[in-house]
């Protein structure tokens, strides 16, 4: 059985994952089970080796213009800048608000 069916997750669902391991893998697994396009965002750090779990990755800041992004049938990851410790920074709240306005796009946030 697919995880989205087992947890009864839809594009409108809000789900939180906590714990010490496996969250990122689980979240990307869920994103792949939703009908694309799906946006994955991180408000906390994400290890660089996990960026490949998405089909495309964008580093964004609060002044980013998202109108030029081509929305393909894929999982798209948006994060903040890469920090010195080999992890991405989380995105800012202002950016998250821009994503919420896109009703036709599934959004998974962690």
C-alpha cells in the first residue's frame, strides 16, 4: 500500500513528521506519491546529499520571482542558501506564503 493512502494524505493535508531519522526520505516518498507537480520546501536545514531526492532544486531568497519557473510534472525542492556546514538553510516565511497561493501545486513542507 502507498504511504499517501495509508495515511489518507491529499493535496490539502497538513502532516508533521518528527524524530531523529528518516523524515526527509519519508517526505520525498510522499511527494512522489502525490500527483505532480509537487513543491517540497524546508524551513529547517537539509543535508546536501539529500538534494538529489528531488527532480529539481532551487535556492531561493525573499526577493525571488517565481513567475518564470516552469512547472513540470516532477518534485521540485526549494531551500535557502547553502551554509558552511554542508547543509541548506530553511526558507523564509515570506517565501512560504508565496507557495501557499499556488493552489494547483501540491506542497510538502518540512
